[in-house]
């Protein structure tokens, strides 16, 4: 049934599950399980047929054994009747011999049927072993398939995340954000520089105004004194 060959192919699918160019490992595993189920159905059919043959052979063997015993009983009855004088002894012996001959022929058939029965039962046992192996492997690979599906799901999710990270890097988003940060820092520095200049300009104006203001006050004071002396109110 090529069980081991099929299992090898399924195993290879799992081994290469991370390689994109290989066949889909889940599909291959599911296909392998379907094929094993088909083999299981065939094995169950063969097992049923062999068991049926064994049952028929056993029944036929039992029937022949019963018939052989009946002929032996008939031979005894014939000789008993002859002994009682109910039947001619010579005739009874002839019939008894024929009955015993039929008995022996039936026992030969019984022996042959017994050998056939052993063969059928052995074949049935061998097929049952294959059925048990197939059932075990189907259960095993169904569990493996669940694990494989989980691994594929995690692998694909990880791949998508890594892909997104790769795209972020390739689009220079991080670099763009860094440049924007630098630009903002430049704008802030420039604003601070203008602020410092404005402060410096205001300080100079204050000093000039202060200086001029002092001289103007002195001049006004002198003017008031002159007007006072002249009597100008």
C-alpha cells in the first residue's frame, strides 16, 4: 500500500514548509491523509472479505465434521442391527464400509478446510495489523496537520510583520522622520536666534534713549533757569 513512501512524502512536506517555492505542505499532508484513508477503506473491505471466507470455511468444516460423525454412527447402527439379526451381516459390513469410507473422505475435506481456515485467519490477522497501523498513522498525521497549520499561520504572520518592517525601512520613513526632527530643531534654533537678536536690539535702543533722555533733561533744566532770571513765566 506504499504506506512508508507516502509517509516519507508527507514528512518531506513538513521539512520544507518554510520554503516558498516548494509545494504547499498543508495540501500535501492533507492529500497524504486522504490517500491513507483510501487505503484504510480498502484494507477494511479486504478484512471483511477474508473474515467472511474464514466464517464460511469454519461453518463448512463444522458441517463436514458433523456429517463424518453421522456416517460413523450409521456404520455402528448397521453392525448393531446385523448383530441382532435384523440385517444380514455381509450386507451390513458392506454398507458399514461404505459409510466409513464416506466418513474418511469427509475427514479429508475437514483437514483441508482446517488448513484453509488457518490461512484465512492468518491473512485476516495480517490485514488487521495493517488496519491498526493505518489508523495510528492517520491519527498521528491529523495531529501533525493541526500543528503544521499553526506553524504556517505563525510563519506567515511573522513574514507579514517582517515585510512591513522591511517596507518601512525601504521607504525611508524613519529617515524622513529624522529629517523632520532636524528641521524642527533648526526652526527652533532660528527662532531662538531671532529672539536673541530682538533682545539685543532693544537693549541698544534703551541705552541710546536713556543717554538721549539724560541730555534732554539737562537742557530743559537750563532753559527753565534762564527764563526764570528773565522773568518769563
